[in-house]
């Protein structure tokens, strides 16, 4: 078989480049849309209450957008090389890992944009430090990445927001639980950096070990 240029067609059996980034343009478009929404609607808010005599748990723009990105980005940035990435060169695997790390951190970009807009609109309001929201965002970015690797892109896109909904309900119903002690709520922002770092490290290790290939495409 010959190519359009008349040269013999040779099936490549190894990945030697950063082909993982082929989903980059779509991912960038999704991130830009999220940033526009964060700037245009910084005061979006949902109030979740399942236990009547307990304060409701608010879910605002930064968490909504970050979880949306954590659900979508793993699904649109998975490698699609017909399994050849399983034999990738070491340098290519490092490239894939770096790209996975960037996509893992990508949901965080909505935080500074949202914070700048909301503090500009309400200069007399004292907001907690922004880094208090980092833990929740990284946790669900990791959940999205791990679910994509373990159950596939579609499962990650559906299960990640579902797990976030369960998480929010549990925080509201159990205000003294570990979920509120180690993770931010609508009014109390705090990040446990040990848990955050461990979750990110686990996700990257799995990505390295599995060549960033989702379960349905692995032999």
C-alpha cells in the first residue's frame, strides 16, 4: 500500500512524539468557555439542603465550573493511537505525563479569574484566601482523571459530577464529618495540602503506569 505521495506506507509501531496533545485545541476551547462564564457570571450559586434544621451548603461559580472541567477534560484529551502508546519511547511517555499534569491542573484556572471579578465587584466584602478552594478542585480533577483511566471517558464525564453532588449533599447532612474537616464548604474554604498532593501524585502515577490510556482502549 502506498501513500498519496507514492511512498510505501509503513505502519508505525511505536509512539515517538507528543501525539497526546491532539486533544489540546478542543480542551483549550472548553477552558476558554469556562473562563468566559466565570467572568460573566461570578455570582452563580446553588443552595443544597437535605436536612431541614442544618444550614444549606452553597455551591458557587468556581466549584461548578471546576467540576465541569474535571469531568470533560479527561474525556477530550485521552490519547488515540490504536494502542501504540503502550510501546512509546521513554521521552514520549514523559511528554504524555507532562500533558496529563497540565490537564489535571487546568480546572484551577477558573479560580483566579473568578476571584478577581468577584472581589472587584464587591470591594467592601472580605473574602477568604483563594487557595482554600484548591483542595476541592484538585480532588475532583483527580477523580475525573482516575475514572477516565479506570472506567473510560464517558463514565468519567457522567460519574464525576455525580460524585460531586453526593459530596455536597454529604457535607450538608454531616457538617462535623471528615468531609467538612478536610475539604472546603460553601462558606469555609480550606485546603489539606497533604491530601491534595497525595491525590495528584496518585493520578499521575496511574497515568504513567497505564500510559494515559483509558480502560476501554487498553488490551
